[in-house]
């Protein structure tokens, strides 16, 4: 295992073992002590703790992003739920659920990466349509969380297809 991965795995353990600690409360010194590495080793691999955070988030969701195809991009909610259930990502999010800054940062990284995947299947105006699609996914998710009776992932995907996906396919903006 490489040094970067060991540093991340140790940070993940610090955030998820009982008692779990908020990412923002864990110091580089504590990470180095837990890994047995010197601070200079940490900074040789990461410019900051937040670069480590981004690296780790991408490690946790790497399998999810590998599953994305034009077919799975048309069902973003079911695809995400299928990956998320029983994953290390779910464990981390549950343990860090009281750290709103952490959750916002995870969401920002994920939406940015998701936008890149939509960008790859859009035939024109990538800079407009990829962010448009991702913003609509985010909106549907936030809207659903505010409902007394939230929709299922299948119902959310149907809404997404009705409001966003199908109109873009009709206009030949998405390459299938």
C-alpha cells in the first residue's frame, strides 16, 4: 500500500472508529502520530489536510464513478443509492453527520465530479448542460428531503427523466 493511501486510511479510521472525531477537529499532527510518519512525509504527499480530504472522498466514491455510463447517468438516484448502501462512504457520512461543513464539502466534490461525467456524454454546449443537469439533480434531492413523504429513488429518477433527461435526449444534446 502506498503512503498516500496509508495516510488516508488512517484518517478514515480516526473519523469512523468509536468514538469518531470530526474531520475538522483532527490535526495533521494526530494523523502523523497515528501513521508513524513525520509531518514532512504528510506534506510531501498532500499540500493540506483538505487536499487529503479530497483525495479520500475520491477514493471512497471511485467505484461509483467507474459504474457511470450513459444508461446509469439517466438514473442518478438509483445508481447512487445502489453504490452507497453498505459502503465505506456511507459509514463515513453517518459518522460525520453532525459536521455540516464536512457534508457540504463532500457534496461539492461529488457534484463537481458528477458534472465531469455528464460533460462526457453531452454533444454540444458542455459548459451549460452538464452544470444544468447536476444542478437539477441537486435541486430534486433537496426538494425531496423537504417533503413529508419523500419519493423513492425510482420515483426521483422518473422525475429526473421527465424534467431533465428526456427533453435533452429529444434535443439530441445527450449522446447515447
